[in-house]
C-alpha cells in the first residue's frame, strides 16, 4: 500500500512536489477538500491511493469555464465526479425552495461555490475540456438519482443521472469496493462504458442480450413520466431489490438505451471496514481554506468517530437504505480506540468526543443471523410496526466500546449524538446500556426521532408507535432523576409527511400540549430523490401497498400543519386558528385547559388584542384618509368655481348644487364607515 500522511494534490505545484507528470484519477467534487472519513471524496481518494494510484482533487471548480477542470491536466484513466456529501439541490434550497443562507461544506459557509445539479454541470464541462475522457460518477446525488426519479425542485420526473450527465459509469452506494474493481479494469484497458460486470454500478446499453443473470425490467422513463401508478410500481421494485444477497439486476429503458443497475455490493466485513477507516486521513480541511475562514462542516465530525454503517430501521423518508443498505456493518473496537487516541492529540481537542455513532448509533450488528445468509427480508420490516421476534437485541458490544473510550487518557466525556433507536433500546431486557448511556454519554440533551404520534402517519414513515416513545421518555426521566441529573429529551418532529391530514397534525399538537413541550424547530417533510416517501408525495400512492394516500401538498396547508406544531408562537396564531376552524376543532380555541389558542375576540388574548388593535387602527386611518380626500376635493371644486367667476349665474348655481349633493353623499359614506 502506498500512502502518505499529507493532503493529496489540488494543483500542478502539488503534483510537481510529488514528482508526478499526470494523475491516474482526478476527483471533481462540489465540496471543499476535507480529508476526513466522513466525506466521500476523502474515502475514495485514500482507497485508490492505498491501491497504488495517483489521485488529484479539484474541489468546487468554477463551472463558468473549462480552465478549472484542466487544473491538473488530463488524468491517465478517468475523472471521478461527485456533487459532494449532499445532493446539490438539498444543499442549496430549503423545503420551501428558498436559497439557504449557508453552505456548510464551503469555505466560511459561503454560498454559490457549486452549481445546481452539480454532477451534471461538472460532467458537461469535463466533456467540453476532454471530449473522449472516461467519466465515472458517484456520491449521494448520483446514487439516489440512478433511476428515473421525481425532482421536487422542478416538480417533474427526470431521467437517470447517468443519462442526463453523459457519464460512462455510475457507482451507487458506498463505493470502496466497486471503485477498486473499476480502477483495475480501466488500468487493463477497458473503457468505462464497457465495464458492465462490477456489482454496485450502473451502466447504459442498447441491448439486453449480454445480461446473463436474471433481471427485472421496471416501467420505462417514458412510462413513469406519464403514469403515476407505473412510477409507484417501478419505485417498489427498485426499493425491494436493494439487497446484496437476494437482489436482482434492475433494468429501466431510457429512449433507445437501457439503464442497468447491477446487484448491490455486499457489505464490507469488519476487517475491510477497519482498513478504510485506518487510512492516513489528515482529519481536517485543506490548509488553503484557513485564510478563508475554514470549512464549517469539519466542526461536527473532527472530534467524533464512526462506529457503524447501514441501518435496519428503514425509515421511508430516509436515504440510508438506498445508499448504505439495511445490513449494519461495524468497525472493531481496536480500530475505533486507535482513532480516539489520535483525536486526543489534535490541536484543539478539549477532552470531549462529540459522537460515537453512525446512521443509528446503537446498531452494531445485523438485525438477525439470517440477514447475512439470506439478505434483509423482502416486504418486512425489522422494527416497524413492532420489533421482529427474530431480532437479535444486544447492546453489550456497543456498551463495551463506550466503556473503553471512557478510559482513554485525555478523554473526559464521550457523547452519543447520532440518532438512537429508542424502540431497540426498549426491546433490550437488560437495562445496563440505558443506565450508562444516561449517566455518561448524554450532553444535557438526548436527541431522538419519534417524528410524529399519529398511527396513520407513523405507518407511512416506517416508525414505531407513539406508546413506545412515551415509555422510553418515562424510563429516561426515571433514570435521570435517580442519578440526580438535569437532562432532557429533545424529539425531532416532522410536519406534512405523506399521510398526514390536518387532523393528524392537530393530534400531534395536542400531544405536545399534554407533555408541555414547545419545539423551537420543526422539519417540514422534504421530498428528496429516491425514497418511498417521495414516491408517495409525487404519486399519492404507497409503493409498498399500492394504495392511495392523502398528501398535504399546497404551500398553505403545509404551513398550517407546521404552525400547529408551534402553536404557542404568536406569529402562527392566524394559521393555527384557520387550521382548527377548517378541521372542525374549534373546541381547541378558547381559554379552557385543553385549548391550544385563545379566541380571536377574547379580551384576555393579548395576541388577538394586538390583531384587533391593528385592525381598529387601520379602520381609523381609512376614515381619516377619506376625510382628508374629501377636504381636498372640496378645495379643488371651490378653486375651479372661483376661476370660472365670469360664468353665468345659473352655471354657478348648478355647480353649487352639485357640490352640495356630492358633499352630502361623501358625509353619508363617512358616517357609515364610522
């Protein structure tokens, strides 16, 4: 293995210092260059370096010309393109489609350093600079857009990103294994478009004759664009076949070509995962960003360690299943402790490990022994609507890891800030982990994600029942009290998820009233590419059951549902009032103990009194304005009469009568307005 403990080249000067005339691979990314294993560019570049390849990186190139894309010259084998750690559209826009204020993956959080649909834009510029070069795309954006998909920002179905980008090959999911196989093929003279045999990749072909394994053809791009039922059917197959053991090749026609998704790569075993995380990452951003204010994204991960990958929780609004899979993989204790020891030696380390986790912190092994042999169960969930009877519920390994980290010299505290599955904790008959979690690993607040309380909404989310959450909270509070600590649970809540009616939102608001919790932040459902929840949002059909589902879509209804979760906030009063009235729940308006808001015309309601005072003030202003206009009109009329003094007396009398008549009319209107 050829590895060096320094940043990889981002300029010709860096290449020259290494004695390179050319790079084997050039990675173009929408993020700043952060050499930390929480960033895909860092992992792929270090994996390739470890296999003897020369890798250069072009972070956030100027896409208005081709010169930045030529910065490192033409690579020997291929350009590798990703949009960054997030889909570029999610990175740029809020769920309300408003431009975000900050890009956490850019220097000093500056916006505008990557284009919308960055993968497509970068590929087009590379084609402009080097027409016949091989291009391989990957990362979250390409991975979750590998099939024809609904695009929330354009409100339409777009083609596979492999088609739109004009790239030759797409690597989906976690790319450590496929990138090495692809690199070896390119090294042996195979063009990227002809690499049709690597698992975890997608390619384009004009004929299906060369596919020798069994495959499933889903409705074509043309069909899913015009037929939402077919879109839902395609989504169901695409989701259910994402399994490395039982999954099949999936084919989707785009025009005169077929987009072929090969079977997913098998999960990395512990030794392989350790090797990836033991690579010589610099654990920070490139020094060229220091003068620009650094890169904010490093702050969340610099003093944290990744324990695991994958998640069998399978929430339907989450991208993890499509990107990392349902089979949990974990690093060895030795690998993690080695990293923790390295973290304690970092310049700004203050003794606190910010997180020991992954997609779900307390998952360290597959859900059951069957998963590795037979794959994740098709059409069944491990935790929803309840914990599967075959689930291997065991926190002992994770607990041992946390205990060992606590003993590392220099570590004062090791927190768990990644998501915890509270239903998995409650299913554990041994309370030892729960007790030690509360005693040693909570930094004042423990964040968990019940998301909602309505059974109907939770069903479509793939989340456990509200009762399970209540029992978890009660147990947490009991342990906390016994320890004499002041610690609190902060629940993540989501509004307007498919299936959520106004009644469902009101049910959640009543729950928040009953537990006396006032959320400062609420996440409105964000239809990101590829998830089952996004399919429901677009089609109104649950792809799992193929039944119709209610979807709150209008901006106004979504605003009402969100406002209900923050009903105590005065600025949402009118929205909450409207929502309760529309839902026929005026029983929740008034001064009773169960009411969410006071009545608009209640003299004790300071918010409605402000509104009434404002309306009264506006009314008085209207009266004054009308009176002022009347006086001005009278003056103008009088002026005109004086100027026409030589007119006949009869004309003057007529004018006077007219003026008197108009004045009487105006005064009558004025009295009525008062």
